[in-house]
C-alpha cells in the first residue's frame, strides 16, 4: 500500500509522547526563521572538554550561551536554571547537558522565539566537541539545523544518525520535515510512514495530519490531529497546544471561524499566552470585524515571539483599526525581520501588498535555493505574477498545487494567474472557490479576489 494511503489511517492504540518535543515547521507555519550563519555548527565546535579547563575564547562564548540564565519564571525556565546549576557544579556528566539542550528547545517552542535554538545549538556543540558520535547531541544539532532552515544539512545529519540506527525516531522526524521543506513530498511521506509504523505517537500523528492536509484531505488531517492530542503527555502541554493550533488552522482554512477560535482557546488553556494561538485568535478577531481586539492579540503574540508573519498580521490589524502610524511601524518590522531571518514571509508580504516586486522576486529566489516546499513555490508564483511573467507564474502555481492542497490563498493565486492568462472562466471559478472556503483568508488577498470578480470597490 503506498505511503500516501497508509499514513491516512489512524491506528487505534495510543502512544507515548516522544522523548523530545516534535519539531515540525508551520508552513505559514507557518514560519520561524533563525539565520543559519549565526548558529554554531558542529563542524566548528571546539575539541575541548565540556568542563571548564583549557577553554579558548570561542569555547567560552559557546559555553556562556549554553549556560545562559533564562528570562521568565515558567516551568521550563526553572528546569533550565536547575540544570545550569547542576552543570556548573559538576560539568563532566553528559546527560544533564542533553537535558539542558532539550529544555532550550522547549523554551523556543513555548515562546515561539527561534533565538533560543542558539542556546540549544551551543549545548549540542559542546557535547559533540567531547563525544563527536553522541547520538542525542547529534539529534539536537539536527533539530537546530532544521529550525535554522539549513534543510539539506539537517537531512544529511539525520541520515547519518539513521545509518547507525534506522529506528531512531527523532532522526526520522527531522528527515521527514527536511524532505518536506526541500520539496521531496513523496520522500517525506515515506519517512513519516516509517515513523508511524515504528511508533504512532504525537510526533507521528502530527506529521500525518499536516501531510494529509497538504494532500487535500481535511477529514483525515483532523483524525490524525485528534489522535495526536490523545497521545499527548500531560506533563509537557506545549506539543498538545501545538497540535490544537494546527487542527484549528484546518477549521480556519475551511471557513469555520468559530470552530477555529475554540481550538485556539483550548491551546491557550493548555499553555497560557501561547504565541501561535494568540496569532490564530487575532486572525479570527480581524475576520469578525474587531480590528482593535485583533491588534491587541497580535501585539501580545509579537511581544513574546517577534516573528515576521506576526508583525504582518499586527500591521494589518492596526491599519483596519485606523492606526496608520502603528501599522507603518509594524510593517517596518516585517521588512527588518524578513530581510534578516525570513525571506519567504517578506517576499509573500511584498507580493501580497503589490510592493517592490523586484525585491519580492529576488528574496523568494534566494529562499528557494534552500527551500522548495509547497508554500515557497506558491510565493514564487505570486511574485512572478506581480512581475507580469504569467507563464512562469502558472508553472510554479501548478507545482504548488500538485498534491491537492486546498488552502484558499493557493486557490486564489491559481485563479488570478489564469485570469491574467485569458482563462477567465476557469480562473474565476478558482477565485470563487477560495472565497467560498474562507472569505477572510487574508485581508489583501480577499479584497483583491473580490475585485477580480467585480464584487469589490
């Protein structure tokens, strides 16, 4: 049975949560970018012991980053503080370092702040400098590479780990995620199926939910997300909150705004002030016409996790609320963050606003050198459309929709491109389909879609 069919099943037995919280990219997740160059690589890691003696300046800097005192008073902050004190007292044992690296990953996810992956990467480098073949540290390094958008390197390292142990669950998850971002959809399905076969756990179900959504099967996506929720570990609520947000996005894309809102609320009940859920609720509030509330929610999310996509939403909400100055400030942050760490989102923003098409195209062409997934390809299609290269745009748009993904923005782009090519009937059908799915899918796009149909001013 082919992986695309097998992974759609939802095995009945519940599974234990993975040892390390799942690291799945949010396609719009979806996305949290950290500059690859700023993260120390394992290859550059010093050969010195983890212990303090004989450290050069680079080692001291890496150690200081690994043992940085966390800000905040959450459970994970307290865990990091305990582990740091333990390591400072007795630095020789490896296990506390691995636990510390994983705690930094959890903090990055809880706060939607990819900067904390720098801390996790520093921990991995220190351990690998002492034990180059240490598998937990290699898996930690692979997770950091994935989050830094070094997808080729993450995949290569995961494959090296799997060469030593073909059943390594963390490496399988990293490999599947990297393959998806690199545009190797069938390979990602196969790897995710292997993970599901070995251990149908929250990470496996979560990936299955995403893949089934991308294949245009929302019912199967919801079933897999439900199974992921059932497999969650109550001692670590963030993965559960993440799954709730991903499931709520399916409802959002389908136009069930109230259903999505309930999912985001449940996520916030699991993890207070969880940035991805705040972002979701801000979109809901904007869709319901409460721009002031949307701006307040987006501002809270941005304060915790200053991501490019969140700044974009904050600007749109402030603009809708009549705060032009505040909107301009937020849009300025979109440009600053995007140029530094998130070229895809900035390219999408510029293309959506129909601003600086040359920069939008240059940014996404740079991004696609390292990332060729569905949403990257769609942004390239829209940037080409803005430049008036409709034939090239059509080719990329068709590639983005090749697996049956039914997100409104993809349908709108495909329809607009067809209209520009003179295929008015087919194009308008796709645009109407996008609006029928969710008339609020993105403020600029929805307004532009209505204008194309002659329904907007």
